[in-house]
C-alpha cells in the first residue's frame, strides 16, 4: 500500500488523502467533494501520486525562456490570472509592449474541491468565486507551501455578505480543500512569474475566479443552476477582458461588483480593499438601489459609476470589440493612453446612465428603465423582495422547507421588511 499525505501550511487548505492501489480514499473526517463537475481531478491526483508527470496539457516548463521570447515577453512584466473551475484551468497573462496582455500559458489545475458556486463559510470545502488581488505580503508564506500565494479571500464583497474562510491559496502538492492545487513544477513557474512582477513594480496582480468560461453556451447550460443568479456579476469582468485584453477595473456598489473596462497600460486594481462607489442619485427611483432582484427575478445593474467611467466608454467607442483567438486577439488601441484610477464618487452625484458590459445586464437595464416609468413608490421594493427566488436550502434540510427569505449572493439574506446596505470604506 502506498500513501500520499499532503498538508497545506494554512487552515483553509488541509486534506489527508490515502491511495490504496491507486484508488483515492479519505483518511480522515475531511472528505473531498467533487459533486457535478471536473471529475478529472481524481485522475490527476492519481497521476501525481504515481509520479506520472507532467499532467496532460502542461506547457513545456523547461522552456520558459523560449516561450517568453516567442511572445515578446520577459520575467518582471505585470501579470493577470484567471481561474476556471469547471475546466480545471489556470491562465497566466502578461503585459506586452503595447500595454495590453498576452496569454503566456494555460495550466491544468491538479486539484480543487467543492463545486460551482461561491465559498460561503470556513470549512465548507468550497473554492471561492470572484475577484481578488495579490500583493507581496500574500506571497510570503510559512509552513509547507512557501512557494504559494494567498488570493485574499474573503475580499470586501465576501465580507459584506458574511462569507467566512481563510488561507485560500494557489499552491503545489496537488491536494487541498478550498485552495487551487497545482503540481509542484507548475507552481514553481507561476510563483516565479508572480514574484518577478511584484519585484519589478506591479503593486498587486488580479486573480479572477470564474465557475467556467462564461460563454453563451456555458451560461445556457448552467442557466438552472442554484448559483446562476450570482454569475451575472462575474460575466461583465470576463467580457471586458475578452474585448480589451486589459484587466478590468473592479469596485463595489452596495454588495454588487461594478466593472469598467481597463485601459492600455493599466494592470487592474492597485488597492487591497475594493473601492466602494456612491450610488448614482436619480429622481424618484422606482427601485431601491440596494435591492438586487426585480419582480421578474432579474438581477439589477449596480446604480453606481466610476468617476472616469465616461472616459473609459469614450475610449472604446461604446462598441463591442470582437475577439478571435484568446491567446492573440487584442483591440487596436493606443499604447500611450494614460492610466486612470478608480475613486469614490464626488460630492456631486453623476447623473449619466450606468454602462454595463454583457447582454444579460443590458436586458436588465432595459427592464429597470421600464420599471422606473411604471412606478416610483416604495411598495415596489417590497414586491421585488417578496417575489424573488427563495433562499438556497441548507444542506440536509427537507424539500419544501425553504426559508421565505431572498438569498442574494450566499450568506446575505434579504427579508420583506429589511434592506441589506453596504457602506464600505
């Protein structure tokens, strides 16, 4: 009998796994939950335990210099990371000489736990979804995983929704609970690129974690998923990068993510704490700006604007820029455009309409406009909250026993006589 015991040097990523005859079984109360996606994770762990490396689709790690040179890249360039859970893939993108980003590699994630949907609480064995940033301090870890980095869960968005957890890492070792575990050799390459970027002046790099590649086909395939209602907040960031090849700007409006296109030369948010925007003031809004679901069960676009959002829209002409191959496509833009930062709203509220990327949000805006024309009284808020989908049932609760509350993005709950507001800081 052979045994493989893997311990992460942090509370949030601990798993004991025993392989008997090549078949993984749990060796403690911590079990690995695979549920409905990415069954290849088990097979990858078997390959790792047997030393059958590198895993399929791994780039040539011994040819990093050649790969960088072929793309006109170099260590120390700013990086951006995207993770896709269903595909078990991690992408590393690097800033090129034109100020946009070029994809260096797609790495197979050896193992992650849980299923599609956000992480809600410490110990739920679920990997998070959302937008995170990593600075130097998050790469200085002690314990087993010294060449790892902490993605920063929970971010402010998670905290406002009372989501809990800690030490969600990207590390090696191929086994974990809650983290994203690569093979050791792959993590060595990713960690080296991350440290080089931070050493050469990138304040923080973004790590965006998606349930899957947010294509129309995938969204339709998962349209009835219990967490599908949260993914309309993630899709604008995915769409923005697909169009611009620049990491988007991310802020908060209430408890909702607010996304704006990045400009060439930018590398994403430089802030550890997500900027909090002030809601746009409009006369007699038909809906509460902090409500998240309308009477039709549709998610409402955040009623906030970035201070320089109009400039960003003007730069891209307000049009959808088609992309070809994800590794090479980029818009024809000037590399000399100066960077702009996200700031809180000025004292005088901006009255211009909100621009939201993605067809789902566009349809929602249209419905919101119709609703404003129909009614402006506060009873609309109560109807919104009462008519939305019921909360997600707790594990083990019987069918039909769902709470009459409206579950927004996980732990945060909206009741008919309450509002969830976010002041942030």
